[in-house]
């Protein structure tokens, strides 16, 4: 029994027996419903070894299961081997979600006690659990014969996880208004007005990207995500930021102390992270000063919800910050353009290097290629770090949309077929996310066809003009239609929103086959990344970030269109030209001309000559 | 004061004063929430002269208003002239719906009494009214100082409308199972199982098309809509059909009596229409036998809802009949194909005649053309009647998507520009709906471009292949994209569902820029009718009905596609060929070949030769 996960699960079961818990749920989430997690909240990985970005664990006396979706089935099977933990598949027709599974699993048991870490549980998830037990005829009255009880154990992993990492305390910096395009004072005043319209006199912000945007601060508490673990409480007469154990005491980093001091100078109180509960309790009590507190349930954890909901002063709704943050201001747009010029230079130097290495029969692995790209990005003047972990994938590896490039023994690139690289950078002035798929030598007819059809889809979406009010789900088909016509498709969304020096994934808009009603608005930045994945063969994805822009008004109404922010050529040698329409060819030639005109002057002479050839009109 | 509508409104106001009503609402609806109305329920037209298909009236002591949407603004302005009734615009950003308008209008009045005909009021509309009054601080307690009361006066128009038409009693016929593809016994048993799954032991069906489909009966109580005004109550031990004043007593039509007798033979009790309330009251009372009654609130009127909701035995939900009815069975599909062959012959003979008349300098009006087409359809062996009022529109008339061709003094066709004809037939074996736009001589560059771009959109949607699970709103953009690319658009949906010898509009699927989640399923029939409308100039619309069909399964999943049911050529002489892609040209040539092969043999020799030319490959 040298598998550490077996031991950990057994230790948890021992504790469950002692405390009378029938089941424990551990989620792949943190107290702020973040998409990516600081090490402290990687409890799923700690207990199971599973490292996918979405997965929840349920442990009972006789079962241990991991619930995850289609993206991670292959990875989960490999990582769970030998742990005794079973995979439960989600986003498949026969899926049985955790609440229904638990209700069924304990169907013949009288009382059921489920323990959760309420800090890492969404309100929705707990309510779904309550509904499933109620639908199975269980009562929440502990006196009942057939009861259920959900026990909130904040920081439950602490009970077992020796050496569990602390809440991260990375340096916190100010983003000056000349970079953000707007002062925090203006943003906070706008937020106060927005919640006042909801008849609220206070708002609790839990989503880390919203806090970073509102306060114009950045940190690096979560890999790739320049955010600061904290809560923000904005009231009519004061603003409290709950951050760190002891904000002025536990840091010897002068920049962080300067940041905190600057905020205090502006009247924002910088308080210990753990004080948020007390402050809310006080504020919501009789005479505490808060009459109605607005908060967004999608980023509120269950522990806080339980605390707040009893007050009768809670007003739940979609955070207004999300939409306003998604519509970039002119300074942010200019910053994004600047970041993309630097990112384009790094990408072109990378592709130039890659081509020379392959032509020169040099041995390169997926990992050395990723490292080289990282080094080229790091040389950019405004570079701060990557915006997510680079996917550097050759051949069959690229057939996994969420491939993780191995650190050791990564596959070598060969002088044939397709290589896919999906990467991005955080710059002081913006965030990038780009995918290029390039031929490393001769390609099969299927590779060339797939490459061309995916590019057609990419271009057709990028070329789109559409009436104001159109939502992403209503134009997603433009990117898929060239593939659909020959019965090919891809299983992920076509586009996600992108933050400004913030998360590389942000809402509220997206472009995918869903029913998201959020219209695309001028100033929004969304990726355009159709793909195709053939298990064991190859994968293709072409991704630019698109800025939604005004395209005029006429008798038929007001029009919107896209402007690509990403600057990097698409390899034309591998295209099946006959599959492209004249419009598509013209778009590609014009885009390539722009890439060359913008990046050429920034490149060394040999690379510029090479790029001139790569961007020649077809 | 010779305007009859002024007198009618004044008479209504007199009655309102006598009864203490502050407002009366009259809706453009009937007790079954039908889209089209029998004359008895044209109370809006009777009181205001407005004949549009959507419009509600509100009368107060000092205001009379008609609420209608964008489609009918021009018509409403013309028809309301001199009546003193004001137009209130809906589906515009600044719209004020009736509930909000009433709450505001009476803001400074203590108590407000609103009278409605609950038979013609939807449950939603009354609840919206209640919400608006509540939001304005009003109480439904009549003892309150600031109260509101909604008075249900079933058949309210009877109080004033001398000579109001009776409930129609048109002949009722049986649709044999060899035409319907399924017996009523099977459909009714399926319905019983479907509601049993909802833990209900009875279901009240109010939607007329659902009743006609379930019972395999047809009538002609509503123009163009072969339905029978009735209610259907399906219980575990009996089936009651409430139809006519005295079903076996008030008819001397032998076919109707035979129909009723046949149903009774199968155990379906044929009862008087007005008995439905009593039967529901009895059934829902203690020991009445109904434990839980299922019904769809979208077709339930407020009078019935008020009766049922007090019982505590009501279960509201989407009717399962809608979806099953929309998925046509193989016999229905074969019938639809047969109907479309006959309809295609009539259409081609019409277009052949039209061309000869115009070339021969004959004087034709929009009305004589419509009459000619009607006569050609009437000559089809299975023809029963039209499926809606033919839109026969030349030049600027066609720029109104819902143009009504004048009966007298209709515009003459000229030997230039575009003529649009949107029409359809009811056949014993199916329902058709087709629009063709044809040049009558030289066309402007703009006419040719618009004609071509709309046809591109039509073809792009018709050519689509898409994965199972795709909803209409997710592919609507395929039909719009060719227009969007040059910043043109149309303000109506791209496609509506079509019934089988039933309503020419039916749900639950559609293809439009909405968020309707209903996936398109094999067997569904939906129109494909993009258009473009230029005020004062011309209008273009190209419409076929498309059958959704299976298109195979592969590594990427299960695929669906469309097969056009409509058979009639598109005029190619006016196309701007360079605007079409090779794919589009191939689709058009293949479609035309099919049109000629199918219809050619059915046409007289001269017309067949003409069609051969019209369908020549381009």
C-alpha cells in the first residue's frame, strides 16, 4: 500500500467514522469560485492525484469517486489508477451528478450526514444536494427517521492535510490609472451607484478578478492569474478590503506595503482576510449600518451565504462588475494592442526558430519548444509572465484539446505533420492568448484539409458583421459551418472572453453552442479558436483574439464587427487553396499584410525577410 | 360622428360608468390562445377597425389605445385614423406594455377596477397585470385605500356587440389513420402515459391544433386553420370532447354527425362545449375522480385557470403534444411530399402564366394574380383550401413583410422590377407554404443584388449539416450571414414550424435570432425564408419548407441535414452569378434538376418545356 492516495482516503475515512459523517465532498474550488486554484485549494489533487482543472471528490465508507467532465476522462483514468478512486463521468448523457448519486447511494440508510468544506462549496451545489435529498423523501429535520444533514466544516482539509499550503501572500502592486484607463475611485463610485439602483447600500465582492479590476491592484496569488486572494466590502460610508492574515504585519515586501498604504490614503481600509465574517456579521446586525447587502451568488461560498442569508438583508443578483469589466476602455484597448505587438514578435521569432531547427535536423521536444517560446516572450519589454500553461503538442498530443506538455521525456518533434502551440502572456499592458498550428514537413491530405477547414471557420467568424444585440451563441455556427459541411466538428467552445491583465477566461460573453443571451458589445475581447481533434493522429486549432468594434449604422440598424488583436501569420504552405473562397483569401492576405507591416520593423533583418515570405499574398 | 368605432367606444364607456369599471381590456385572442381568430373573437376589429393579427385594446374614461408590434404600425396608423384610438408601440425599446401603462395611468387614483373577458385573456397577461399593480404599491384587498380589482366578465363583448357571431359550427371530418399515420387510440394512450409520468391522472387540452392532432379530426372553424373549436379532457377512465352548443342536436350535417358517432363508438364522449367548466368542477371536486390535472398554461384562458387553480389539483407544464406533433411520422412525411408535388405544379403553372401575361402586355393586378394562383391550386386533386391569405405584392408593396393585397383597386403589375408571392395550400395530405420573388422585366442593380443575397442565405441554410442537439437559433445566422456581410438584414424570423394539414405556424421549434432551446429533430418541418425589405422600393423573400433528416453518424457524432419539400424553381435570370459560391451554384442546379424531374411529367408540354429552360443549370 505505497500509493499515498489510498492512505489519505483511509485516513479521511477514519475521521469520518469518528465524527459520524457518512460522506465527505471535496471540490476543485476555492472560497472565491476561482477557475484556477492556489496550491492551498488543490485538495482534490492532494487526496486523489488528479490534476485536471475540474473535478470533485466524494468519499463514503465504501466508495471513493471523482466527478469530472469529458475534457479530463483520459487523464483521470491514468491518474486515478491504483488509488481505488472511481471515475464518474459528467457532460455525458448517462451522467449521475453528485447530489443524485448520494441520494441513491444512501437510499436504504436512515439518516445521512454529509460533510463539506463550505468555503469551497457553491451555494448552487449545496442547494442541489438539498433538493436531491428532498426529492428522495428525506427530511432536513434531524428528528426525522429519514433525515439528511449537511455539515459545513470550513477548511475541512486542514484536519488531515499536514503541510497544507497557507493562503498565498505574493506581492501586491498598484495598476496606475494611465494603464487601467480609469481610477479606482471612479470604478467604486460607479459600483455604489449600480447597487443603489438595486436598492442596496452595500455590496460584497468575492470574485478575485472583479476585486482586482475595481481596486486597480494586481498580485500573483494564483499561477497565471494576477489576482489577490481577498474580499471587498463596499458600503456607503466606507470600503473594506479583507486581504492577508495581517496586512501590515505579515509582509516585508515594500511594494505591497506601499500598495496598502496608497489604498488607505484613499480611504480604503485594508483589513485581515479572516475579518470578513465578523465585519459582515456586525454590519448586518441591528444598527450595524447595512440595510441591504448585494452580492453575486455565483462567486459566494456556502459558508458566507449561510452567515448572510439569516440576516434577511441579502439581495442576490448578477454582479454588474462582470459586464463593465468585459467592455474594455480605450486605454485598455490600446494596451492590449501594444501587448499583442510584443507577443507577435515573440511568436514570429519562435516560429522562425522552430522552422530553422526542424530544417536543420536539430532535436527538439515539445518541452524545449515551449521553453524557447517562454524565453522569447520573457524578452518582451512589458512581459510579466504567461497567462496560462503553454500547450506545446506534436502530432497525436495535439489531438487532446487540453494536452499537458510533459516536463520530462516530452515527445520529440519530427519533420512531418502538424505541431500545435497554444500559449499566452501577461504584460503590464494586457493579456494575450494565441494558438498556431504549423506543419513541420510533409503533411497528409487529411492534415491539410483539416488545417484549411479550421482556418476557414476561423476566418468566417473573424470576417463576420452582425447587428447590435447579437449574442455569441447566435454566430458560433459561422466558425463551425465549414467543418459541419463535411461532418466534422470540435467539442469545445469557439471563443471565451479575455481579461485586461487579468484572467485569460472571463465572462459574461462567449461564442459557443449555448444559449448565453449576453450580446457582444463594442470593446469586448473574445477568442476565435475553432479546432479539430483526431485521436492518435493530429489536432488543429487556430486562435486569434478579436476585439468587437463598431461597424457603422444604416437603414438596417447598427452594425458590429471584429478586429483581430493577435498578430502572427498563419502558415499558408499547407493550405488547400481550392477550399477557400475569394473572400477568405482576401481576408487572409489583408491580415498577413497587417502582420508584416506591424511586426516586420520590430524583427531582426533575417526574421523580417522570412516573415515577408510567410505573409506573401496567396 | 359617423365613425362607427367612436360610437362603439362611447357605448362601452357608458357601460363602464354604469358598472364602475375604470378600464376594459379586449385582446386579439380567443379562449384557446389561437394565433388566428374565428369572427366571433374579432372583438378588437369590431371596436377599433384594426385588422392586424396581433393587437390588444385598453379603454378608460379618457383614453382608448391599441397595443401592437412593429409588423403592424403602418397598418394601425391608417386603420385607427378618425377613431380616437391611439397606437401604443410594442417590440420597440421605449415600449410601455399594458400592465405598466395601466399602473401609471391610474397612479393617482385610489381604487382601480379593470374588467377583462377572462376567456380571451392568458394567465400570463393577468399575472403581469397583478404584478404591475403590486409593484405600484396597490393591494388586491378591496378594503384597502389603494386597491386594484380585476373583474372577469366571460364573453364581455356580448354586452355591447349586437349581432356578434356565434361559435362557428363548420363540418367536422375524420382524418383516417392511413392519412394521419397513427390512430387516435394510439395518440391518446401515449398522452395518458406522458401525463402519468408527471404523476397526473387527467389532462385538459385547450390548444385547437393539439386537439385536432390527438383526435384525428379536422374542421374549418377558423379561416385557413382546419381546426374545431373545442376542449378535450382525457382522464384515466374516459375521454370527453367538449364541442358545439349541442353536438348531436344543432347539426344537420351528416358528415359531422358521422364523425361524432364514430368517436362515440370508440368511447370518446362528445359533449357540449359549454359543459367543460361543469365537468372540470365535478372532476376536481372531492371524489370527482381527478387527483392531478395536467394542462399547459400557454393555451389555458384565465377564466378556466381561475376555476381550476382553486382546486389545488392543478399541474402546469409544457404540453407534450406540441413536440410529438412537430416530429412528423413517415406517413405524414409522404403526404407532405405529395402535397408539395401538387402545390409545385400549381406554382409553376402560375409563374408560367404570369410570365406570358406580362410579356403579352396584359393588365394584371396583384389581386388578379392571387386569384389565378388560387384557381390553379384549387385544380389540384387533394386541394382543400389555402393555408393562409395569399400575399401577392408588386414593387413597394412587397417591402411590407405582412402586406395585405387589396381586394379592390389592387396595384397593377408592371413589366419591370420584382413581384413577390407568399402563399400556401391545405391538402388532404398536408400543408404547404412557399414564397417566390420573380422579375417581371428589367431589374435595378440593387434588386438583383438583394435577390441574389437573399437566395444565398436561403441556400446556405438549406445546405447546412449540423450535429444532433443543434437548435434553430444556433443556425439562423447561416441564412443571414450573406446579407450581414454587406450590412443588410431582415426583421422577421428565418423559419417557423409547419403543421400536417394543420396550422401553417406551429412550435416548438423555429429558426430565428432567439434563445429557443428546442433542438431540430429528424421529421420536423420548418420554413427557410430569409428576405429583405426596402421601403418604397422592393421586397425579396425566398421560402421553401425544409424537412429535417438524418445525415449519418461518424467519429464526430450524429448528423442532421435538410431536404427541401417545396418544389418550384427560383428565377435564375436575375441572379448576380459572381455573388454565388460554387457550392451554392451546385445546390441550386441539383435542386432545379429535381424540380424539373418531379414536376415536368405533370405539366402540359408547353409548360414543361418552359420549366426545362427555367431549371437549366447555371
